[in-house]
């Protein structure tokens, strides 16, 4: 075997000799990063190999490099919406400003008290089994899954929901209503 490296072969890794370990200790104490040390040691030493060796040797006590004593100046940030007055501007907002116009009063939809459906409420011929479920049927389970009478609601679902309007109201309750009912 020759010591020359052939093109396309990975670099040969040199073992951690005493000289290389001493160089590592010296560079680590000087505050060089693991990447910088790996580049100077060469011979197939990676940043991770340096970090592993430092860890196994228990080295710490790094010398931190002196930082610049003058504080960095911060760039002033441009407004994210050019043409709009920022909240820190000195111009007072006027009644003509769109930001202060009251929104049209939106009446909330009345929340209907959901009425639970029982198996007795669904005639036998209208009961939907799991094999009959589709995107056009309410998937709300009714009854005990272990019983033979177990079925699904089967009514037409609410737009964009897997349940009919009554079961969607049961499933998707606003946070305030849920806390009021459980308390």
C-alpha cells in the first residue's frame, strides 16, 4: 500500500498522536473553534472529531476573545406597511383614519342548544352502519359500539363538517360555553 491518496478516495485519517493532542490543547486554550482547529490539524480531522476528543480529555476553561467595547448601533426598522402611519408616529389619528372606523355591527349567530339523538329516535330502516358512511352522511356515533343496535346519525352533514348541524354544535362548542357546562 502506498501513502499517496488516489483521486476520489476519502482523506486518510491520521491517529491522535501526542503532538496532535498537544496542538489541540494549545489551540483550544487559545479559544479557537472546533472547526478552526479541525482545519489546522487537517489529516481527516473533522469538527466533530475535535469536539469528541476535547470532551473525552475533559478540556474546558476556554479563553473568550475580547469583544468590541463599543455598543452596536441598531438600524431603524422600516415600517412594514409603507404609507400607513406606524403606532409610534407623532401624528394623532383622526376620525377619517380607516383604523378607527367602527366595524359594522356583526350579530353573532344564535347558539342553538343541541339536542342529543338516541337510538330510539331513529327508525330501524334509517340507521346507518359503518359500511354505509360517506361524505354525505353524519358520522356521529349513536349508542354502545358493542351492541348490535349501534349506528351512526346518517343525516345530511353541515357544510365542511363530518356531522349534521345538531351534532356539529355538540362537537364544536365555543370555549366559554364548554367551561360553563362543565362547571
